[in-house]
C-alpha cells in the first residue's frame, strides 16, 4: 500500500530536459519519491540526482530496472528507444510513464498494449495537453453538449525554431508527425470523442526534411479535422485548438505569460511564452500527479497505451499519405 509513509519509489530513465522536468515534478508529491536516475551521460544523471535527492545513479537503464526498490519508471528517451525500454520495464514489474509517442510504429505499440493488459501494471503516455486547464474546460463543455453536434475541429503546434539533435533525425524521432503531430492527433481524438478513419497530408519540406505539414482528418463520427505543425514560428511556441459545433464553438487560444503589452512606434509586443515548457508547465505537473495517483490507487490512467497506439496509427497514415500523395484509410 502506497502513501506518504510508503511512497511510490520512482526511477527516471533519461536525464535530459524533459526527464529532468518530470523528475522535479515527481518530487512535489508526498506519495512519490525519486530514488534513481539512469542516463548514458553519467554526469547529467548525477546532476539531476542531486537536484531531486535521488541516492542512486546508473549509466544503464537495464541496471536501474534490476533495482528491486524501484516501483515505477519515467521514460524520457529518443523515441526509437521507447519500445525496448517499455518492454524491459514491464518484464521487470515496473509501472511506466512514457513520454509521447508511445513508440514509432503501430506494431510496437500494439505489442505494448498487449503486454500492459497481461501484466496488470499501469502505463501512462505523456500527452500532457489533456491536463491543461484550457483543454479540460473545453472537454467538459463538449461533453455537456454545450456546442451541440461537433462538425469541425482544428489543432496546431508551431515551434519557434527547428528541432535539433535526435529530434531532427527521422530514424530516431519518427519525424514531425511523431514529435509534434501526435500531440495534436491525440487531443483531437479526445475532444471529438471519435477515432480517425482517413488521413490526407501535405508538406513543404525544408532543409531536406518535413518541417511544415498540414493534415486533414476524417473521423468515424463524420467530423472533419485539420492539424498543422510548423517549426519556424517567429513569435514563439504557439499551440491552439478550435472545436465547432452546430450550437456553439470553442477556441483554445495561446495565453500570455503576463497581461503586459509593450508599445513602440508601429510595433506592439505581447508577452507570449517562447517555448512549450513555459506554456504547459502546469499540465506537466498534473500528468505526473495523475500517474502517481494511478499507481497508488491501482486504477487506469486517463491516457492509456491504447491512446498512444491510436495517435501513432494516425502519424503512420500521415507519413504514407505524404509519400503516396493520396488519402490513407486507417
């Protein structure tokens, strides 16, 4: 039985930017304790361990998984590594929080869904937008019937600069449909309350890869959706969504950090968050809180392995659509 006297003991696999964020959020809750960090960059693991009070540091995640004290792991690694780490974590009897995408192929995702079901362990995918107050309010209004029958849905993710490092390498990240698009695919599935049955995608490739993409989604319930992802947004990180019904519409805007506007001759400056951690800081905290709660109470997470699978299926279909120049049915 987990509680503040016997907290969930967490191991963090990956001490990069997002792994560090999750580790720092996990220690905010009395029913969780980060006890181990693993990263091939041992110095990064040691630095993060000092910040969160973890006593154990490993250069190999396999060694961390052998630690009998670890109850659950947070996986924040390059996307192509997710599958192997998840499988070994489940085999080691660990609950798993995995950053999105769940994996970079639907075949891998399907195997994870099966393994989670058989194991009885808890696995949550890091679709943090579901825990953002703006999106939660929109979902509540939609479910209450406020906007009536949904007819149209849109979501976009614009980043201020090109993805770098492993995220810029398609063989490691899966490409823009996996790094950015899966967020949009998941949030529209959730808001619309239906699966996608057909996908059509177009791109304006830059620097030898797809950095500006548009997807048209046809949902099973006949809703028409659009998704845009772009890596060169000059005014900073910008995430928006709009759901239109036959009675009303809901628009989730980009918030400002403060209510300050700066005026110069012929210029107006808004205090927009420049990067995604600033925009979604609260949602990152709340998704880790949800994961710990699910482990403590032994209940299904709000974002499951199946949700991870369905977003990857859409991403795969979008890639095929780009290659073949036609709509693809799921």
